[in-house]
C-alpha cells in the first residue's frame, strides 16, 4: 500500500526487501533512523556498534560469510570508517554490501559540512544518490545487485533533506537470496602487499566497467524540456531545479554519482544551449564536466557552503521569486539548550565556577559551551577531548595540569575515547578525564551503547563497567560523582586536579528525558525569601527566569532536580511535598 | 498547484503528530504529499519547523520564503519568526501561548509585545486562539496540536468526517475521544 515514508525508513525498507541479513551501525544525525527502522524487522540481525569503523568491519565480515549486509553512518562517521572502506574496495564482497552515509549540508547537527562524494571517488567505490523516499527505497534494493554484479561495496549517499523528509513509497515483499558459500580465497581477501598489488588493477578495471554502466543505467536519466537551458543535478537539488523550471529546462538527473558517466554528459551538453550544474557542497559534477572540456555554470554562481532551496536556485539563475513580508523588529532567537534537569548542567556549572580549561567532545554536552555556563574551550571530533587534553598537558605541563580537563559522554567514550585514555595511561600525562555517563547516547535520540546494558532492540546485553575498564588501564584514581550534588562535584574536581597522577571522574546520572527516570514535583519560589540575586540564573536552566525582579519557575519544564536550590542562599527555591 | 503548510513551534510541543495527521489525510485525499522536518536538536527546546506540501506533483521537500499558504504555530513568537515564509495572501493560525526563549529567560531581551497586532499591521490574516485552554478543556494540555488542526480544518474543503477519520487512524485508541473533542473545540 502506498504510504508516506521518511527517507531513512524507505531506505531501511529497501534493504529489508532485498534480503539484508546483518546490520551494524553507529548513530549519527541524519542517518540514525535507517538502522532504527531496519531493527524493527525480526528477520534482520541488527546492532549498534561502538563506532563506524567497527560497524563497517562487521558488515564486511557478514558479506565475506555470504550474506547481504549493511552499515549506516553520518558523513563524519565515514572518516572513522575510512580505513576498512578503502581496502574493502580492493577485496570486493561475497554477499552484497551496502554502506549508507548521510551528509548534513547546512550543519543542522554536525561539526562540519564535508562532502562524502570525495570518499567514494578516493576509495573507488560506486555511490548512489537518491532524491526522495521512493528512490531511497528503490536504490537500496538495486544497490545489492550492483554490489554483487561488480564485486564491490556500494555507498548510498543521503542528505538531511532526503533522510528527514517523507514522500510516497509503495513497498513490496522481502526476498532473501541464497547465502553465497564462503570459499577461502587468500589472493582476494588477504590484503598483504603481494596480493593487494594484484587487486589494484582489478579495482581500476572495475571502475572502467562501472563508467560504461553509468552511461546507460537506470539511476541516471534525461528529462528533455526546453533546450535553451540544460541542468545536470542530483539528490535534493534535482527537486529544487524541477520546482523552479519544470519543463522549461532539460535536466540530466544523476542517481549514480560515482563513477560519473562521460558520453551521457557530453551528449546531453550537445543538446542544450547553456549548461548549469546544480550541486550542494563541492563542485564534483562541475569539475568532471570541465575535465570533459565542457563549458559550465556552477560554483561561479552557486555557493559551496550551506544548503540550497528552490528560491536560491531561482535567484542564482535569474528567475524572479514571489514577494514576502517581514517584521522589522529583531526577535529573540530560540537556540537549543540543555534540558531542565539535564545531569550535565551541575558538572558544567562546577567546571565554570572553577574556571577550568575544558576540552570537549561530541554530544548534547557540547551545549556546555553556551552562555551562561560557557564551560568549554574546544570541540573537534569524536574522542578528541581525551587525546587533546594529553597533548595540551604535555605542551604546558604543570601550568595546565591543575586546571584542564577533558569531558566526554559515555557513548563517545566507547566510540573513540578509550584509545585516547590508553595513551594517557601509557605515555603518562597528569590529565583529568571526566566521563559524563548519562546511560544513553543522548544527542541522536536515545540509542543504547556498550555501557547501558541493553541492545538495539531493548533486550539485555553485555555491559561494560567503566570503573573496571579505567582501572584495568592503570588508573588508580577513578572517582564517581552525582552531578546533581554540586558540593561533591566541586570537592572531587578539586581533588583530582590537585592529584599528582592521571585520573578519571565519572559523572553519573541518567538523561532526564529517559522514560524510566522519575522526576520530582516542580520547585516553587518562596516570594518572601527571594531577593532577586540571580544566583540560580547562573545555571542557564530553561525552567528558571526572572519575573518582576524575582526568580520564577516554569512548572511545565521543572523536574525538581534541585541543583538550583543548592545555589540559593536564601531558601527561596523550595521543594513541594510528594 | 502545490499548497504549502508550515508547522512551527518549540521542540517537544507535538508538531510530529500534526504533520503525521496532515500527511495521512492528504494522502488519503489522493494528493502527492511531502512532509519534511529536521531532527537532531529538536528535543532541546529549539525552534522547530515542519513543512507539509501537497498537490498533483510535489518536488521540493521544503517551503521557501513567500510560499506558505498557511503557517500553523504552536507559539506566538515562532509564528512571527517565520512570517517571511508566508504568501502575501497566506494565513497564520496560531496558539497565543508564550514560551520564553533563552535570551528572554536570561533577561538579555524582552518577549516582544503584541505580536499578533504587529503581524496584522503588515496586512496578514492572523487567526489567534488560546489553544492551551481548549486542549485542557478537552482533557490534556498535549492536545494543543489537534486543537490547531481543528482550526486549520475550517480553511479546507475536506469534509469534517475525513479529518475525524484521519485522527482515528493516527492516534492510539485510548486517546481518540479526547483528540476528537480537541479537534471539535478548535474548529468551533
């Protein structure tokens, strides 16, 4: 039955119908729902891996064993998985292997807006790029055939607007192909120099065959309209181009973005008067066209940075857009904030109060950088907090050791914090590492991880003991604090910064949004006691504001965590009886 | 001709059910439909936007400036923020509730006065109502989304029974009665 489906869900449906049997992924916006959706099918083995490199290697192992496999990740996750990516291009596959990477032009929830097409080109792996849910579904099914026919992993590239928009899909039935027998093949699968040297020409030959395939494949299509303007485009930009021009331009819509066709493009170019390339981020189709000797308009009018839209495409190509009205008044913004009751708040307040230099990491707690807490000095990539605090302290020694910390979430620690911690234990810097253990992967919407004790389906699973792990690495100083207890946070932080050896502080309390977390009644302000000193405002809690010179509590938001009570010297913030 | 509805509000206010309801209804009515939103930061009290587009054939998943036929807003300031996206003859359907954003909470800025009046001065049709009270009257503060859908339904040629069927299809059985009441209160 025809239904509206999220792009990510449609992709998951396509994988399912194609007989995908093993899935391993790491969550990352905007890719997360692909794996969450396919995990709902009991016929598919599905897991959250500790990171994208592990996930891709799991998927490769399943492919080697003869099953159709999948791993999904966001654009920066593909950097983490780049090591297996580049070499499984050489080995090829046994059962089909599909990788999804979701780019985030516009950086709705990312630390950069890199263009993943570079990875496909560099690793010489074919990449498909759907432009809506229907294509995400169809491409996922076809990707396995392509993978097995050409003996290569296949990447499907999503972007925020395709991943997180719903359009119509007409799903079908699951058909599971027979498991391909595993046959030992040292020359193909053991990538030591003597074998890899022989595999490289195989990859180059495969690319030549894929270019020939791209000239006449179902992923690429020409939609002839008015020939005064010819547009080559893909993904969501195709939708914007159609929105603006309809039949008033001819369009070459590319669904296979690596390798790019040659004859198809030059033939199309010959039929139109002017050729325009519409692509978000880097000029990849454009540069390909230029290499083919074509004269094109592209990044000379379109930006490299940010997302496109129909109005932008119109304006850049001289098409008038409709009028609109605007309020002249400057309106207060509404940026995301740490939730009321967020366990990270108490810890970041303590770091702010102690004027620490805080090397941060990727997660909800990056919001610790926002005023009034402003308790973060750096955020780079997954795991960088721990490795960088080591480098920082090695550079400055005693000058920084007593006031510099790394902060990292439980899931990010499992992802790539452990290796940095091993480096501190091995190369001995006097560093203090704080693991913010909120018992979930928060930022991406509550996914389980190796420290939570549950798997992707919510069933009991192995649980890594963070204290035991740190101790096993050689840390003798491992403290656990409750971030709702400001006095304890302050005391432990001062102790560990002063200690003459490396240490780990585990700040432990579950995310306030977890369903099993019980909340207290909202606090009430005792008007006679409140002197309007604004001490409570230093927390940046969205539930507290000043009304008429006194503190006011938003009872729809307050969860009664009591952190603000500890800052009030006048007993103005009071708990309600349960 | 493609019609455009923007749903705006504050993270956690329930715009997901509103867009699900509209998507389901419009699909049943035989339209091509696209619904688009951005996940990620939405849980954390940020400004959230959902685009619903329908027509014979819909291309772009997003609504651009000057394109929205309707802006349905869960919060007054958010309606004002996205005025630019409205067609000159478009209509705003908004809840009059105020949710203070961080710059107002910290005292850096004031919550703007008389936003509805200011939008009307621009010549914009604004249909403002206290959806929270009506939702509470229906039995739950969470039904603000369906109250808004009730009001929006007045501007569509789709029979009321179709809307009610869509609600029945989209909400769990035990909340059906409550939501149908909220819908009726919004439509009144």
